C-alpha cells in the first residue's frame, strides 16, 4: 500500500506527534507530543486525507494510532493496524489556512 507521510504538529505548541521510546514498535507503545527530531518516529502515513483513515507509524507500518479507551485516561498509543479498526480510525478536518491540517479522533466510526 502506498502511503503519504506527514509530520503531525500541535497547532498551539509546535510539538509533533511522536512514537515514544526506541527499539522495535510493539502494541501499546505510547504516542506523545515532542519537539522535532526528523526521525521515522515522527512520520505518520496515510493513504488519503478524506473519509475514515488509519494513521500508520513511519517506523513500522504494521502499526497505527490507537485511542486506548481504558479507564478515564484515554491515552494515544499504537496497535497492530490489521486487528484494530474500532479505535484507530480518524477523520482529518481542516483547521483553516494557514494552519496545517489537524485531526480528531472518531472513536465510534459508524457514527461519522
């Protein structure tokens, strides 16, 4: 599958979505916001910016962003994409020019 890779930044802080830690990507590895590193840990692949999409890790495209819906702290991490459509689909929404595209979680994809 062909992906277009993006660095996803926070609109109010300048930090970037970052796969936390080092080494092999594993289920439930944390995702944080961090200053730019220009590494694959901050590259996120998508096939389209329209409709429901999974956002794949630039470090290992077998893994996608995941909203870990456990308890009251819904942490963002990564999980194997093939087995997780429920909590990994996002919809990209324009934040308006000149702000870059931003995304929001849709944890109930059927409601979109």
